[in-house]
């Protein structure tokens, strides 16, 4: 259930579901998703579903993760610096690092941030920088970025984040509008954003502030 062959079958399902970028399929074939969920759920890690990771949060659905990465990469070389808002399980963080990017990732829930740090070090992802904090304002000190990925639903485009993007950079995020969510990619030319929609999705909401529970679930 957690073998490379099972992972290969997940990649075949992603291909059948319309994911085309070989760079994305390749990293989805490399990164062991079962290391990013609790042991009790490891047997389901290669299904195309989101799974609970504690604290009311989820590891994103593999198809959605793949689609977000395709949107960043479309007609583009691998971005050198990527900001991820919402580390969560760190699965997407690892995929972005596996692509070859330097990844900056922010998580508001302390225990998820610490767990992510441990898993990424154990798996040898050294080009990842983690921050425990509220990522709604991005991580300006480390910008500008070639791409920004928000992995929690936002009510509208977070305008200040464009200022942390290089001209030519992209911002991918789930946007919530009247109770429905869609994935959106914004191409930032330095002055204006050209926005396209990538289809429906379902994410937990982006929340303000931080949580620093020492242990246990909430
Ligand atoms: N890509 C991650 C998605 C995790 S769910 C994965 O596949 O595991 C979204 C994450 O965003 C949650 O861990 C949640 O705590 C975090 N989050 C929500 N609002 C945030 C904020 N303002 N700043 C940083 N992280 C936030």
C-alpha cells in the first residue's frame, strides 16, 4: 500500500485525470506521500483524496496539488524561489523542493510547523525555510519570489502579495466566493495581474493569527 508501485499507480491516475506536465508527474512519483500522514492513514496515502492531518486541517488532494504546480510551471522554467502559505503536512512543500526550487513556507499552527520541519529534515529537504507565523501578509523579508502558492482558501486576491512577486511571477490560490471555491492563477507583470480560473476545488480557510498549542489536537 505504500510501495513505489502504488505511488506509480497514483501517477497513472493523475495522468488519466488530465495532469500533463512531466516535471510535475515526475516529482509526484518521487515524493513518498505516506510519510506526510499519520501511520494509521498511510495505506490511503496514494488515493486521490485529502486526508486529516490533525488540528482540523488536511493534506491536500494530490490532483489539486498537481494542478497548482502545473499552473506555476506552464510555459515556464522551474521557479527559483517559491513562497508557500500554509505548510500543513509539508507534502506540497516537498514536491516544490523536489522540483528544484528554494521553498519558503509559513504555517500558523505551531505543532504542524514543528512536525513539518522534522519530516522535511528526515527526508533530506535542506533547501526549505520554515516559519511559524500568520502568512496572510506573505514573508516579505525573503522576497521577491518567482511564484507564491496559497494552500488555504482566501476570500479575495491578497493584493499586497503581488509586491512580493517578481515581474513575470505567478500567484496560485483557492478563492472562495459566495460559498464556492475555485482555483485561480494570477500572472503578475509588475503592474497588473492577468487572472485565469482552473476549476473548482475545496480547501480549509486561510485564518488570521497563530496557534501555538504545545500538544494535542484542537
Ligand atoms: N499543502 C498543504 C495544505 C494544508 S491545509 C498540505 O497538503 O498539507 C492548509 C494549511 O494552511 C493548514 O495547515 C493551515 O493551518 C494553514 N493556514 C491557514 N491559514 C494560515 C495563515 N494565515 N498563515 C499560515 N498558514 C495558514
